[in-house]
C-alpha cells in the first residue's frame, strides 16, 4: 500500500513540472533539449528529496511534535501552493543553459519539502526518490513534447489536480495515523 502512495505522490509532484513543460514546449524546443531538460528534472527530483530527508531527520529529532502531523502540514502547504501558483500570470521566456538548471531546481523544490518527511511515508527512501525521478522525467518529457498541441489552461488544470491530490494524501495520512485520536 505504501508503494501505491509513493507512486501517487510521484505523479502529484510531477504535475508542476508537466504544466511548466507544457508552457515551455510551445517555444518549439529541439528534441535534444527536451531530452536533456527531462533528464535534468529527473536528476533533481531524485536528489532533492534525499537532501530534504537528511535535513528533515535533524529537524524531527529536535522537535517534540508528531511527525505524522508534520507530513499532513507539508502536503497541505505544497498542495495549496501548487493551486495558488496556477492563478499567477507570469511571462514565460525561452530557456538557456542556466535556465535549464533553474527550471529543474524550481520544479524540484516540492520534492525537497516532501523529502523532509520521506521516511515517515515509505521506509525505502531510495525507491521513493527513484519513482519521483522517473515520473518527473517522464512528465517533463511529455509536457515539452506536447506543449505546442495542448492549450495553456490544461497545464493549469493538471497543476490544480496535483495540488488537490497532495492535500487529499495529507488528509488520508493524518486520518490513517490517527493523529487526532
């Protein structure tokens, strides 16, 4: 059951990469650049949760709060933030080399935050990070490839759905762990 949860989280975390990739895909990025950017996003989605996990372990050891409640709060904040970001109007500019790294970093921040509580979600954290990397790489590749064929609003809908899924997962985790009991 935990593996299904990890896959659901991986898909949810990939939605912001997908929606941003849809927008950038409309610039007609070359196939080689699409592949490089997708792989780079995957690499960031692998390492960011592991870095977050190590920092999270230090924080959880020093806090006197139920870690399951922290998982709920993290999912809630990320989900709400993803939904809010869909309503911001931003001008999208074509990417350069440094832009590739900034793109990968920006869409991986949520993976870092999830990493803060990664060991509370699934004991096999390397498998979790691998799923995050594979799904984000795939969704970025698909988003960039289909960018010029899909309307801008579809990207926003996928980000909203990703945010809602994270909020729901947080609530289910909270109920499952019976934090309020």
